[in-house]
C-alpha cells in the first residue's frame, strides 16, 4: 500500500454500491473495484433556463468543494460541449452549455468556493468562455505530481489512491453529438464522481509530505493567471514542419494552414478533419504546378473533389506568387536565450552554468520526489544561467527567480542550489 493509499484509507469514502470495504483504499493484494454506475444514477442533461436556475440554487446552497470538468468534441477550437459539476448537498449536474450558453449565474453562485479540477489548465480556457472562473481551486493532477505519483491521469490516480477503476471507453468521443447517448452521460457523471474523495486524500498526503503550502501556492497561481496570449504564427507548429527548409515552401505551409483554418472555423470542425498536417507539408515540399499534380500527393487523393483540389491549389499558387520580401523568415524572433545546444559555441561560461544548475535542480527534485519542471521551470533556469545577476548571491538570485514568476516556495528551495551552481562555475572560470 502506498503512502497516499494509506492516507485515503484513513478517511471514510463517500462510496457507491459495490464499493471497497469500510476502511477504504486498496492494497497491493486487492484488485481495484470497477466504478460502473454513478451513486445517484445518471442525472438528466440541463438544457433549459428554468432547470438551470434550479441547479444554480441547489449548488449555491450546497456545501464543500465544487467539482467541474468539461468534455469538448472535435469541433473548431476548444469550446465546452458538456460541463460536469458535483457538490455535496446538490449531487451531480450535467449541463449543456450549447443549450444554456449563459452560465454566468452559476459562476457567480460558485465564485467563493473551491473548485476541484483535474489538469485545470486544460479546462479553464473553455470554462472561462462560458463565464465560469474559479477564485480558488484544487488541481488533483498537479497535486499528484507534487506528491510524487509517477502516473497522474485521472483514471490512474483514482485507481492508485482510492482503489476504483474508471471507465475509459468514451474519453475520445465527439461530445458535440446531440442528443448525447446514455453510456456517454454515465461516463461523464462518473468522471467527477470521486474527485472530492481524491482531493481529500491528496491534501492529506501533501500535508504528510510537508508540501501542502507549496501546492496551495501553485493552485493560486493557476487561478489568478491571465488568459494566455494568442500564439504568434501558429502555422509554424504544423506537424512535420521540420522537413520544410526553404522560405517558399514555408509560405505554402502558411497559405494552406490559413485557408484550412478559415474553412474549419466556418464549418465548426477540427482543422485536421479538413486537411491533415501531413498533407500540408507534402504539398509544401512538392510545390505542385496544378490541381492534377496536387491530386497525386498523399492527403489529396481520389476522395477529394475537383473544387476542393482547386481551392488548395489556389493557396499553393498564392504562396508561389509572393515576392521574396513577403516570404516568412526561417525562424521567429527569439526573445529569450538561444537553444541550449548552441550555448557551448556562443557562451561556454553560460553553458557551464546551465550544466551545473541542471544537475543541482535534478538532484533536489529527486530528493523531494517530484518532477523537475514542477520544482522550477526549465525556462526559468535557462534565463537565469544565460543572463545571471552581477553577483550570484541569495538575494539577487531570489529576486531574479521571482521576476521570472517563480512562486515563493520555489524561490526558497531552489535559490541555494543555484547560488552554489553559479558560484562554483564562477570560481572555476
């Protein structure tokens, strides 16, 4: 039995039928128990304003944390197509945000309570679009990372900590389907069934390890973070882009990507369903002279109609007609340090600092039993080693780390390691 399982066993689980023994948890000799039915049955999908008002009142009067997740389909963007909530005293609610697009009332009713999310950074953008923004949260995935669990997916965490097996069969379905089939709704309800139990067990485990305050600082940072800025030149992230070397070919990728994006947005479908990344790269490398040549390429086969071929060829032709001055540059302007593989040639001293800092951070992360990237982001370490403060003392390095966004617990733990690494390199240089 792991430490977290022992922690879970110390508390009484709010179990469903067919649950583990009263003492909770599971041991290495016990098979995990399948969680097949929600404890209160499958709730109806909320799809009208009157029923939504009843749910808002019930959840506002409930007690304890709120569980919230979303399930998005293969449509354009990351829109939420189903919102799952569970709160003690109110039960589980499945809300259709397409039929009920204004969820600001629900968001207001739950604004001052803790939300329990798994992988919160994935869910918050689409929840923000429907006016549901938590002021406090507990991220069970991040808690698992900080506690040292090697597998932090929801299914793995529920199984390892609580001794249940969650159904996995519907995680990749198209949640924009209407009406949603009953097996999918069962899966959606079960997805939040034990989040509060998991949250409570992980909180006790983090407290046992002396990491609870660290986790709270991380959760606060997620809850208060502003929305991410739109990515510049998103077409550069086309899968297989590393094969495209010439600027004219890059222009073809850009034109095809932007044409595909317009079509996907208009049709509200995933861009990959309009044209694959592999097909875009294939056309960029080939620079086809016409629609017939384009049709011979992978991804533009016989199932594609002539009109479609002509629209893709028109994008290729636009790129081929661009003047040299309008072609995309080989790379985007670099605002931070160069790639570490170039440091040895550009700045050997910086390369030595980075090597020493990485070794120190790695050793500390292993000692604390957590991933290095959760102890301190690799980008923060790179920036500090590329442009270190004039004096590598605790005060200046702490200030630099805080300036890069490190939390107080990270600054306290990592500063001595980085002071030692940078000072040692400075003395040997």
